[in-house]
C-alpha cells in the first residue's frame, strides 16, 4: 500500500471529494484524521473507513476558527507523533458578480477557502520540517486557473489558493515538504448546490455540463480521489508547486 503507516489530516472530509479522498487514503494504509464542521458527517466518514478495516478518527472542526485548527493539529501530533499529509479541502462556494455579492460573502470566501488553508499549513509545517518532510495538498478549483462568469468571490479565492500553494512549495522544498494544489472542475457532489440554484435547477445544470465540458459529463468524487492519491503519495515525489487540473477539458475548451 502506497501510504502505509502515514498519518493524514483531511479537512472537509464529511462529504464529496474530501470523503472520497479520505477513504482512498485509508485504503492505501494511512491513518486518517477526518475533520469536518459537521460532527455527524465526520463520524460517518470515519465509520465507513473503519468498516473497511482502515484506521480513522473524526474530529469536528470549524476551519475558520484558528483555535479549532490548532486543536486539530496538536491533537493529531499528540496521538500519532507525526503528520505526513495535510489535505486542506474544506471550502465554500459563494456565487454572483461584483454588484450582488455582499462584502460578507467575499470575506467568508477568503476566510474559509484561503486563510484556513494558510493557517492549517502554518500549524503543520514545523512538525513536517522536524520529521524530515511531508505533503500538503490544497484544494483550489479549475476556477483557480481560469475564470467563471458571475463567481467573483469564489474565483478570486481559488486563484489565491494556487498562488499561495506555489509560494509555499518554493519556500519549503528544501525541507522536503511538497505542496501542490488540486483543481477539480465539475464534480457531482452536494458542494454544487449554490451554483445549481443559481443556474435554475438540476436539469439546467445537467444541460450546462453536457455543453460546457468537452468530455460531456461530471466527474465522480472517486475519480478525483485518484488524483489526490497521486499528489499525496510518493508517486508524485518530484512534483511540487503544481496545480493539477481535473476537469474533463473544461479549462481548455
């Protein structure tokens, strides 16, 4: 197994891509700390991992709360003695153009999508340096490498994640800490609910996906989990500062 005995923290692991990634890491031998703002969702993911014979524990964590993030990292180090993988996945989607997005929406996007990634990485970095290396994966979006109509808060925050990831990678490569960004496109998860509502319902979004994406379909969370495994394992041992786009060709169409 490619992650045997490694310790991973995954935020936003209660559903969607975060859950699929946590399950995939556990299947490959990692002990996974499942962090989610919903205690019930986090416990459900951990239970699914345990049911498959994997190792997992859940910790309810609001990533916008610095103290909660510190508790997550400190608790993991106290129990396991190391952190090999941090997948900063938790995020929010605020839709709308400049004139309709409230300042609070922009602030929330920055706080959850960018600052929380920064804080979690900042908290784990000393331990990763001390142990001789580690991997940080920051979830951005294909909206971090191109532009969506009427998504100013989301697109701005995701571009910032890509830039921050590259800066972290440059600064800490000498410490054997690799930092990359995951940039999914349309993935069929509950995360899309705000945009589906904005588009006018499920049938409208299905038509949009068929027309907009060259491959003509959504991705599944499990497909994106395969990219996660690549980026957090030694299969990508010489990859750092990269924004891996997984979007069925949307960003080049």
